[in-house]
């Protein structure tokens, strides 16, 4: 069967539209997943600060919640294990 030029154009447009919709959905899902992982990381940092440093650790938590840099949040999370006091964590934030 010979396909017409119009059919081919419509088919290509449909493919492009499908790809675009797929990309948009994938981006949205990725953003939602990233936000969820970020929230878990912040909760873990808050818990770590509270368990290790008590009230002093919780005092810096509001500042940490403002941080958008994932690498810095990961560094803070790791630093809580070895830090002797809250000041060591504060140094990472400046």
C-alpha cells in the first residue's frame, strides 16, 4: 500500500507529539522523585542533629532547610557522624 505524503506528515507530527508528552511526563516524575528524596535527606539531617547535639543541633536546622545544594546537604549529613560539636557543622554552611 502506498502511503500519501499527507499521511506521512501527520504520522511524523504524532510521533513528535508523543515524544514531547513522554519527555514532559518523565521530567515531572523526576522532579517529584527528587523533591521526595530531598525531603527524606532533610528529615535524616534533622534527626541526626537532634540525636547527636540535642537542642543545639535543632537550632541550626532551620538554616539547613533553606539549603538547595544537594552536595552540601550530603556533606552535612556525613559530617554529623564525625563532628564533635555544632560549630563544625556550621563551618560547612558558610
